[in-house]
């Protein structure tokens, strides 16, 4: 059922309801992954799908980030994003409207392009290819989300003691394939004494503290710019429960 709901969401995003597209599809929808043949035209059709337009704030941030980086070459992305967020908050509504209007115009163009592509596909083609559509859209969404978080300066997650050791020693390993070098470094890790490993365990603990401090500050910035959707689940504001009379 989750799969079918996801498929319906993809079809809806294309501007037409699933019921309209599948009106003549009959029982084929009962087994959406039973199709063995995927037409070659599909890859080119899917690759022509436009990217969703950037929101007004993301567009503003993308414009400002290179400028702030040039002015503050040694500053961290998180620090620059904080400054950009402050600048956005102080921006007059008339200037913000320029970005909002640009987003609305891009969104309209995006919908028109989606509709144009949709008109070239028959309902049966859409249904027979829903699995690949979902896979590609989910993959694309994950990539876009990762790029957005990088641009917004989200702190890197803390590394384990083993990962710190690997990154430190990998470049020092003798020439060879990456697989052989990794095998050599892995053996070196296994041969470390407890006291030697303790050094990396402590580094990992320090990295956890670094991450905690940075993610806390970053999430406060995201709340300020209205991006609570990016907060960790436990950090999101909880709806107040109604007290019984």
C-alpha cells in the first residue's frame, strides 16, 4: 500500500490524478512491478524533467554565499549562513518580493514544462514505468536535499574512532588499489593496542562534542529562518496537548 501511495504521489506531481491516468489500465496496477520491459525512450524522457525551482530564501543564500566566502575566506559555512540569515531578516519586504516573485515565475514555468512532458506520455506508459519514476525521483530528492544541507552549512556528523584512524592512515598506506590500501589500514587498526586505540576513542568523543555544539547552533539558525523541517525530530516543536476540563 505504501508503494501505491508513493506512485499516486508521483502521478499527482505530474499534474494529473492517478485515477485519470490509470482509467484504462485495468488490473495491471495490482502488480506494478510485473513489467519486464522498459522502453528505451523512458530514460531520455525522464532526464528531461526540469528541476524544482529554489525557494526565495535558498535563491538569496545561493547568491550571497560566494560573496560572503570571498569576504571571509577562513570562515565556516555555518558562520556564513548565520550572517546570510541575519541579512535576509533585515532585508526590506520590497527586496524580498523580488526573490518571491522570481520563485513564483520559476514555479509556473516548472509546472508548464511538466505538463508539456506529460502530454507526450500515454497513461499505459506512465503506469508501466512507475517503479523507475519513483526510484529516480527519490534518488534525485536525496541528492538535492544533501546539496541544500551542504549549502546551508549543516555540520558533519561525528566520526567514529575507527573512521578517524582510517582517514588519517589511508593516505600513508603503500601504493596499490584503494581496496588493498583499506585492507592494510584495517589490519593496522586490529593490531593497535588498547592504549593506542584510546587515543582515537578520545578524538571521537571530542568530535561528538564538536558536533553537538555545532548542530545546536545550526538548528537555532534554521528556526530563525523558518526551516524547522530540517531539525532533528526530537528538536522539532511539539504541539501542546489539550488539557482536560
